[in-house]
């Protein structure tokens, strides 16, 4: 549950564009879920069950808060609650599950949670060392301190293109790459 606290804290610092970004993550997460194996589906349900204390199939603010006493949790809850009915159903929790599973990077400079497009240092990626990422504002403002220059950075789409090229050459199957 440490990851949940981390995500909650970072979401709090992020402000209002977060709702839209979480909706987008929710779309991806639900699409993944639809296509996932029964094992993966079970693990998503177990995750939901851990949050659903009284087992009524819905997550209340109280249940969500019991994961962490942090005051930031209310904002995250509100932003995950897409239809605004005051509870989180399984579909709404999937966005959160997906973030937990894949890990949400933070900007190396301002520490903002990177839910939308962002830039990564390709040199660090290529070396297999820990990734260094920047939000669009810090990238364009050049506000960062990192050993590699901004020329080394690629945005999310460029990374995807690179991955496509690599996979084509190395004949990697998607299952080897994703999560
Ligand atoms: Zn930043
Ligand atoms: Zn680097």
C-alpha cells in the first residue's frame, strides 16, 4: 500500500488537469482488463477486494481513506470517481490498479506526477539505469539538473516509435515488453 500513498501524495500536488488524465488512464486500464488473462483479472479483483473493506462491491471515501490517513486522498478519490456518484466501482478503481501496477513516474525536476505525456532521458533508458523523466514544462523551461543534456530526451510518442523500431529489428513480441 506504500505505492498508493505515493500516488495519493503526488496527485495532490498536481491540481486540476489530473481528472482528465486519470480518465485517460482509466480508458487504457479498462481496455487492458478486457483483454487480459483470467489470472490478471483475478489479481485486479483481489486489489479491489483489499480496498473494499465491507465487501459491498463499492469503495467509499472512508474505505479509501483507511488505506492512508493522508489528507490528499480525498482529491484522488474525487478524481477517480468519474461519474461523481461518491463511490468508486470496480471500473473506476481499474485506473488506480493500473497506475499501481505500472508505476507512475514523477518529474525529476518539479516532482509532479507524470500522468500525461512527458519526456525521458533516452541515454539513461538505453543504459538500463533508472529512468529520468521530465514534465513538459520543465523540459521546455530547461529547468532540471541531470547529467545528460536535453538533446538526449524523448517524449512519450518518440519513445513508442523507438520501441517499434527496436521490436521490428529484434523480433520482440509485445508480451515481452509490456509490464
Ligand atoms: Zn516538472
Ligand atoms: Zn540520463
